[in-house]
C-alpha cells in the first residue's frame, strides 16, 4: 500500500488528498496544515508537537524527496513513509494538501 511513488508533481496542478478517518492523528476534514506544526519540511524533519504531523524530507537522504506521516508527533511512535516524489521540481507546501 505505501509508500506510493508520485511522478512529476506540479504544485499548480496537483493536490495531495488524505482521509482524516484513514490517517487519524487528530486530522479533521477541511483542516489546513500549519507550517512548523502539522507540516514540517526540510532535511530530516522531526515533529515539534504531539499532534499528527506530515514530514516532508526534501532530499530523503537519497536525493528523492519523501513524505512521511507521524500520527502521534513527538510521542514516540515512528513516522511512516507514504510517498516518494520522483522527477519533481516543485516543493510540497501546506497549500498542496486537502484533508477530507
């Protein structure tokens, strides 16, 4: 099931949609992710709160950007790799998410 490979992600055209019921971690339908809290981007990103957090590793340690979901943030549960971004020039931001 995971991780998925996302090829040629274009921020202007593409949306990353996630089910709040399927992912849990306190996600609610219509929620807007907050940079630095529920969405952390960078090299080896780590959660900053005990909330569910999307972690966007800009190089994935291999030069391939990767998206992780950490359902319990700083509470010790491991983040799960959910997607590898292949051939992607655009960075992922909070504006690219839709929580349903």
